């Protein structure tokens, strides 16, 4: 009896850990990875040899949420707090928004479209200085925030279905669906990056698209649940050598079909957006020659900073701020 209870407890614990630590990690890495292939040869010479770094460190901003209190709001915006679509009550300019709502209020409800623009400035500055470590770091991290802006529930106050008894749908949409289906069915070869004339307008448009789709993400999950008994909606499946409870394969495949491949479409848009922001930063910096950086490596001190972040994430007891 004790053995059975122990197995059940371990399974429940691993399900909880999976929720807290791993949602979205697969998708973020793949999005950064495929964005590299949209770059021109002048940038590819630097980005292709460092593609593994960009993939691995795409999740650094999520890891930072276990150590830095100010990190959380950079990943989302509860834009429905500001009225109804297209949310014209909310100024798109940061200073004007602060004057109207106060910085504390903006931080409370998320700042992802503004933070993406700040990251673009940082990446541009890194290109100007030809600072290898900062180019890589800021490229990986702006990719994360841009991808987050493309997730519908990152633009909704009902960010994890907690207001509609659908808790867990956030991770289901951005992690379970791509992990199960992407390798077999998704197409991530898109074309090429383009220069973004107005990055602010660009990222706000993506946020509004996400906000518009949020209701469908929730509604379709509720409708599909009517067709699945609880033991068919969820399943105990092996993951990384452990048996955990998660949305069943059958439910996940049916959901993906019912939302008309929305996850794939938003991942593809994320890939294009990230590559285009990287390209825009490089152009704005004067298109510096990157050949001299192609074979550079992180110094021991720079590598230590990444390792320290990884350790703080592994030992962090819980995410600071709102969990998703």
C-alpha cells in the first residue's frame, strides 16, 4: 500500500514540476533555432555557428523568473484590462501609458510589447559595439519575448484558464501541442527576414492578434471537453523516463485540428518576427561586418553568468510573481 501511495505521490509531484518548470521550453528553443535560417549570409556567418546557444538560451528569461522579481511582467500583457478590442484606451507609447495609468499599474498587468522594443535597442547597441556575448545574449532573449507576444493567453487576464475552470490550458497550448505534433506536422521553413520600419507598430499588431485569438483558445477547449470523458481527456504517459499525467494524445490532436493549426501558425509568425527583429537591429547598427566574431567564444566570466542563472533556476522553489 505504501508503495502504491509513493508512486501516486511521485507521479503527482512530477506533474506539478512539469507545470512549473517546463511549459514552453521546447517551443521557445525551436523558434529561435529556425529563425536563424531566415537571416542573410552576412548575419548567418555569426548566427549559424551559435545556433545551439540561441536555442538553449531561448528559455533564460523564464529561468530568470525564479530569481528576479521584475522579470515576470516582461512576458505578457493583460490587455483586456484596458477595455475592449482593439484597446484604444491604452496608449502604445510608454511615456504616455505611464502618464495615464502609472508605471506600477502597467507592471501589474504586463509590459511585453514595450519590453520587446527595449530589447531591440539593446541588441542594436550590441551590434554597434560588436560585443559577441551581448549579441548572443540579447538575440536569444528578444526571441523569447517576441515569441511570448505571439501566445494568445499572454494577452489575456485569463492567462491560464483560472477564471473559467480551465487551469492548465496555458501550458497545454504552448507546450503540449507543439511537443506532441511539431516534429511530425509543423513546417518551420518560411522564407527570409525583412527590415521592420516601425518595430513598435509591428509588435503591437502581434499582441492584438494574440488578444483576439485568446477567446477561441479557451472556447474550443471547453467545447472539445464535452466530447471527451475525463479519463480520455487526460492520460498517464511517459516523459523523460517518468510517468506523468497530462492531456492525452487524442485530445491534443483533436484540439489542434479544431483550432485550425493555430499553434503552428503562431510559431511560424514568431520565427519570422524574431529573424526580422535580429535583422532590423543589425541594419540599424550600420550592418557591421560580423566575420571577426564568427569564431569567438564566451569568456569564462561570461559563461559563469549563464551557469549561475541556470543554478538559480534549478534551486528556485517557485516562480516569483504570477505562475502560468
